[in-house]
C-alpha cells in the first residue's frame, strides 16, 4: 500500500494535520520492512520531519534495528539539527549505547560541536552517569 501511495505522489513525511508521519510511525513501531519501500521509492532519509531525521527518530525510540539499517543505507551520521545536535549527541543524551557504538563504527564525527561549543564527549561528562559512553567516545 505504501508503495502505491508513494508512486502516486503521496508526501512520505506528511502525517496529517495532527498525525504522526508514516516514516516516524514505522520507526516507532519497529516496522523495518518499510525501509526497503522507502529506499526503493527514493525517499530522502536525511530529511527532517518534526525536527529530526529518521536516524534521530530511531535513536529517540531506541530502535537499534533501524539505526543499523539506516546507517547501512548510508544516511548522514553527522547531520546537525537545531542547536547543532548530532545523532551521536542525541544517543549520548539518551545513554543509548548500542546507537553510540553503531555511529562510531560508521565514523560519526565525535569532534563536531553544538551551538554551545560542546562535543558528544563533553556532553557525556556534563550529564554524568555515562561511564560506558565516555569510554566509547574516549576510545574513538
């Protein structure tokens, strides 16, 4: 059904006036089978929907499967949103170790700084309770 809608010109990131975008909903529900449909229909996987890229939504929902699959599709792991936050910084904020590991494996730039001049490592130190994340970032 999604393929038919996309081929007919449906907006892949429109969720209605008050609804959630289908891409975001698929990530939240863990519907990984949607990803090949999106790729096959040329959906921009670096597009910001409600302030986040699909990679950032996958991190937000702690969907390791989606994080890995999106990185396999070569999404940009270094996008910077409002305030300069990167997916790696979001993963640190949420203490999502699997995502941190996957992002670092894909050579996400851990030296990027947000609007306040902080790197992911600095943010981990500020937040506290991120010993494993700190170690991963220090080893990167």
